[in-house]
């Protein structure tokens, strides 16, 4: 019997949530560990290029994305002195140079919500600041600042140390791994990348 790989993602930023959604879509068991006590709120706008919107379309989120986003018609360069047009690249609709997937401008919070909808709520573990990790032949154990460690059943605000679970076999660093030393060429990272499609 093949065991379903379990993946721990450190950081519930856009990158962490997107990675978790991609891995969950492939049938992997994913838990996202976020150091903040609640998910971030961000009303700034972001510009999503076709290589990003194409992925969301593939995940079945295309209609929801287009309902939320503004789609710029073209990218233009103009003279600073008189505003005359010097170059124009169409970004939407039929015509030479137009792209198949849309350019989209939307609020960061809106993109958060789209990604969160792809993950079961119980898979987001809040208040878990990653302090390190240990690797063994059995897998990877995440260590947190509160003294706890990653297990498949760890709750969002776990205050007591928990027993490590050897089935937590993969780690994937989002912004939560920013302060940790890089681990270049880790074999599990290569395995995880195959599932991000």
C-alpha cells in the first residue's frame, strides 16, 4: 500500500498558499504553518501576469478571477513631454500580440481568498513560528518557537510540545523559512516541485 506523502509548508503568504493549493490538488496531504495569529489582511493591488493567471485557470479559478479583477487592455509607452504614444502592446482580446491568458489587476486579499478556498480550513495552522527542523531517515520534523513540533494533528494554537510524527515526510519553505539557512539541493524539494503544476 502506497502512503500519501505529507507536506508541511512554512508561511501562509501568497507563495505558501499557492504551493499548498497546488500540492493538495495533486492529492498530497498538506499543512500550512503560519507564525502570525491570524491570516494577513492586505488591500494593496497586485498585477498578475499571464503565467500566473494561466495556473489559476487550470485550477478551475478562471471565472472567479475574472469576476474580481480588472483586465488592462494594453501596455503603452508615451513621451514624457507631450504624451504622444511611442509603443503599444495589446494585453487582451483578439489581435497581434495579444496573450491567451489574461493580465489581471486585483486586491491581494482577493487572491488570498481564492487560494484559501482550495484548502480545508483545518490545514491552516496559525500561531506556529518555525524555528528549525530536523531530518532523519523517517522524514522531517518541524520545530516551532513555542516548543512544539509538526504533526498531522497539531492544532492552530498548540502551546505544549507535541510528539513528532515520522510520517510528516516533506517540507516546503514559504516566507516562514526566510530566517533559516538555505538547504540547496534537498531531494524532497525536487520531489515536491513535480507536484506544482
